[in-house]
């Protein structure tokens, strides 16, 4: 069995599953290579507008780095050639990615979830960056993405203590987009993806392309990015289809181009 699979979950929605339940879906070299390839495949496929990322088995979304690989001196295998942990945490992406979290999203697994645009999690899910308990640092984006996602004081506390954050509290604080019953995170994430895919895909991609940079640029730079994004949207077939469908009182038929 391969360590990662890609399948169609719904029209225009890909489901990417880490398949190492015996190791709590921890990241080894194969996962890193296959996840890197999956992002590239989805980016290149015009028929895929959103992706859901999950872990098999229901016990863990991902426990992060496979410590057996680390202890065997194969730490570098968990990174792609350009320095990305799991082949994912810095990958250029235009499509929507939604993490579907069941069980533990720990250390690098939490960082993978935080890299996604949105998170759907079941009530049994748990989030944590426990690296400091092992003399490490959550250097794959966790130390700054958690601060962006939560109130600063709480994020600082979780980073410095390595303590866990329950699904209920994460949902109350806005870290999670949707909280589902146990076992239904993937279904909830796919439903959210389908709602997103009811919209014009280029408009969604361009909107999120600006939104992802909201913490990095000032208002003037973001305003300019927004105008350029609007120019690209206006060149698509969908720019005319949206108003036409509204006037004709019918669902739009998006082309994605």
C-alpha cells in the first residue's frame, strides 16, 4: 500500500489521504515525496478546484515527523529539495486546500493542518506543537501560523508549553471552520469544498491569492494585488457567465478559465 493516495471525492474536489495509520500518519520520506507530487498534480489539473487533505484510520490526522526516520539519521528525507517539510508547508498553491482532521494533529501534523486554507475537525481532534518538550522548535511554520490563527497570548502559551488544544476550544477560537461529530471530518470538509466549488473557480483562487498575503503586506500593496487579480478575473469566460446566469435565473456553468 502506498503512503498517500489521491481520489475524487466530489465534482472538482480531490481527496488526498496520508495512509500510514500504523504510524499515526507520521511523515516519512515517501509521504513527503508523494505529497509534493500531489500538490503539483492538483495544481496542474484544471478540473480540480479544491483539495481535502486527511489521514487514514481516525486516530490521527498526522503525528508529524516519523521519529524512527529521524533517529535513523534520515531527517533530510522528510523534506523536499527546496526545504519543505512533508513537501507541503511552503508549496506554492492556488487551489483551495482544506484539512480534515480526525484525532491527533501534533507537531508537524499540526503544521500541515495550519498550512491549509481551512480546517474541518471532528470533536475528538487535538492540536498541539509539542516540539519544545523535546528540545525542538516548530520550524515548519507552526511558530508563526499559530500566532496568526489564534489570539496572541494563547498562541504564545501553546508554543512555549507544548500543551494541547481541544477541538471544542479550537472551534470557539476560530481555528476550526467546522466542527463535526467523530468520524465525519472528511464528509464535512468535502461538503465545504463543494460549497466553495459552486463559485467561480478563478475568482476564488484570485481572492484567496490576495487573502493569503494579508499578514505580509501593507494596505497599498494589497490593494494593488487586488486590482491585478480583478484584471485577471475579468479576462475569464466566467466573468460574463456570472451576471448572465443571475439575469437568466439559473445556476452558473463555470468554465474555470
